[in-house]
């Protein structure tokens, strides 16, 4: 494969993954929350309570920006502030029942959309995509430098 063909294949691959992610995100989106707000709820559901600084670090953003997101989610009743277990100066952010329900609903909607999309493929195509998923995970966890 020539270098130009390789570069075009990489570009097509990137666009395809991006399109799939966007379509799944739209299928699971809540009209009341942004993608970043939804992502924060997902992190809290997966990893438990965290400080604003921890959430900012996990999301790759500045703590000031995360404080705005936390304030919005708190106003919507999705999260609650709780005293830190070991450091009285810090506050943990935790999901409320409403936040947990919304996060679960969004995840269910995404999985349902993907299941319907995969059901349109034949068995060999599904297996090819499942194998590609394992390879993509391996690439994402590697450091090619």
C-alpha cells in the first residue's frame, strides 16, 4: 500500500469512527444536557464521587470550566455536593437518584441503537466489527511513540 493510500485509509477510518460515535451519541442524548455534562455523569456513575478538580483532570479540562458544569448539574438536581471522607477542606460530587436514572437511560439508549445497527449486518460482518473493536481498544491503550 502506498503512503498516499495509507494516509487516505487512515482519514476514512477516522471519519467513520467519528460518524459512528456521533450517531450513537445522538441516539442517547438528553435534550437537557450537553455532551460534557453527560460525560461527567457517566464518570461519576462508573468511578463514584470525585472532587471538582478530579473531574476536571479526568475530562481533560480546567477546574474553572468544570465548576461551571458542576453548578449546572447541581441546579438540575443531577448531582449533590458531599463532604470529603478524609479531607474536610474538600467536597465530593456525587450522583443523585435523578442523575443516576438519566445516565442509565442514556446508556441504555446508546446500546439499543448500536444493537439495532449491528442487527442489520450479517454474522461475518458483526464478527469483523467485534474483532476491530478489540484492535481499536488495543491501539487506544498503547503508546506508539
